[in-house]
C-alpha cells in the first residue's frame, strides 16, 4: 500500500534526508587510498548518532553495519571490513538514517584517488541517469516514466542496468510500496501522487547486466567482473518539481 505523507511527516522526512545526505558526505570524504571500509562505516555510525538519529541499515534484516561499501565490481550491499581502499578503486556508499519515525536513504559512487577515464565516465553516467529519471517524477505521471528515462540514458551511453534490484517507496519503513525499477516502459506502472516519497537508485554496470550473489548473503557483484556504480536519492512528489530530500547541497555538512 502506498502511503502519502502529510505535511508533518514530510518535515520529518526532510530532517531524515538531511542527516542521511550529510552521512553520505562523511563517507565520500573518507574515500581515499589507505582507508579501510570499516573505518568508513565507523565514521558514518558516529556521525548519524551525533545527529540524534539511528543508522537505518544497522541490523536491518540482520545486516551487520551502518553503511554498505561496495568496491569496483561490487554492485550493492558490500559489508565493511578490513579491505583497504587502493588508488584507482571506485567506491559505492549506501546509507540511511532514521529519526522521528522516518527514514532517509541515499547512495553515491566516488573515485579513490586517480581512476581511469572509463571508470569516471561510469560514475558520471550513473549519477546523470538518476537526474534523467526524476525529470519525470511528477504528479500524474507513472513510475514507468522514471524507469524508462533511467534505462534509456544509461544504455545510450553503452552501459547496462541491473534488473534484480530496484528503487522503492520509503517513509516509516525503509522499503515501502511502490517498487521503482530502473528499466521499463513509459506510461506504465503506478500513478505518481503528491505526497509520495520514493528512493530512485540506478545501479549501472560497465559490462553486462548479469549479477552474482556472494556467499555472505549480502554482497552482489557483476558476473563479468567489470565495474558497477550506484547513485540514489530520496525524493518527494510535489505539485511541481520533485524535491530531493537527500540533496547534498542541503545536507548538514
């Protein structure tokens, strides 16, 4: 069931979004050679707590950390640990924060030191595919309008879209209705209504769209070992332009 947020609920969603965007910025600043993925997780945990919020991901369905850190061919859900980041890596961080009964959720992929031109292009195309999608995140439109725009842009640049994992509604629960695929047909899917809050999150592979689920039960990698990037924001459907609730320019840091 899709829940439309009241003005009071939207204010809490804005607060959760600002903290979540700021936590992503904390993680982004730590992406450099010599840093471990555990150190990123630790910094995000302490930052979210310092804001009076709770990490949404910690213990979610048994997940053991506050942030997902996925490196190179890891698409999503990489578990932080002893891995040391190296020059040339690309690092996806996915984070959520919970406050006042509401969640924010966002992700981004960042270069570790100097990376190849193709890796940088993958990062930029993935981010832009999000913005191409939300051009259609308007009251009266359909989920498929967003999905089709994301897919069309990413594929036009020679990349592929992960299909097994999708965006989602968000609010009092981290994952709510509706699902928001990154592929599909314009004019199809659920109608977009004012007050809906959704997480739009393209996952884009440099090679094929095929994936492998790792034995830890969480980490998902590209089947061909090529790089993948991830970009996500929580957005609000309004009477006009969509509002990015996890806008990095409106975050706390």
